[in-house]
C-alpha cells in the first residue's frame, strides 16, 4: 500500500519547494532597495536583522494560542514583519538624523572658534 497526495494537496506540496527561493529573493530585493536608499551596506543588515525575531515570535504566539499556520496566520506574520521592518527603518532614520544634527553643531562651533579666534566655544 502506498499513500500520496493528490489534487489540491499535491499542488500545494509542489509550491512549497519554491517557497524558500521566493523568500530568499524577497530578502535580497529588500536588501538592495534599502542599500540604495541608505547608500550603505550595514544599515540594511541592521534593518533585516529584526525580521527573524519577529517571525519566530509570531510562530511561538501561534503555538501558545494553539492555532495552526493557516492563510490568516501567514497574512498576520507578513503584516507583523512589515510593521517590524518599518519600526527598524524609523530607528535608523532617527539615528542618522541625530548624527547629522550633531555634526552640524560641531561644524558651527568650530567655525565660530576660527572666526572669533578666541578658542572657546559658545
């Protein structure tokens, strides 16, 4: 006796094989877009490093609640990952803006020192 999937279950099993490649392609695409946006190699890594913990946390929450990973669960995980990614982008933007403001303040102080010739900052 042999058992095998047929019909919709067989089609679903066939699509699962390409799912890993689709996820990897999505991650590479997001990395490239973020890399172009920030003109950096490290900021996209920082943003993408938040995603695995969000996915694991969502799966743990589903397990604790006793729910299965159905279509609604997958949609919820995708939405959660989007929110986490947006939060990471906002944190990076805030840090970069704070760096720019501090650099501007330093430049103004050094310009005042050079112009006044007094050597003390105001």
